[in-house]
C-alpha cells in the first residue's frame, strides 16, 4: 500500500537514517523545519491508516456502512466520497468542530 510506504519513508527520514550530514547550522535549521512538516505528514498518514484499519474491521464484523454512533445506514454517496467513514452525515455534523 502506497500510504504505508510513504509513512515508512517519513519515519526513516525522521530517525536520521537517510545519510544526511547535520554539521552546518543552517542545514540543521532547514532539516528541523522539514522534520516538523514531515512529522505532521506522518501523523496524518498514521491517522488515515487507523481509519482504514477500523473500516476493514467493520467489514469483517459485518457492520460496515452503518453509523458507529446511531446505527443508521451511511449513505452510499458518503461512503463513495469517504470509504472509511464511521459516521452518518447527521452524526458527523454533530461531532465536527
């Protein structure tokens, strides 16, 4: 899965296993800024992976396509737009910030 490969590459970079030389202060500053962006991307990728895994668990349990909050069916259009959606639109609207 492409998402897993990208997350592994980001983690590899963040651990400093990409052979970069951090002797120069400006390089260190640039790497630090890059690392902050990559950490955000890694968090996003991991969250997406967790959502996909949860959706696959719902498929296995036979509850995929039903809201995990109220139990109502999730509209096909919502599932087409967001296949890992755990909530119907009404429940998602109540949860959204």
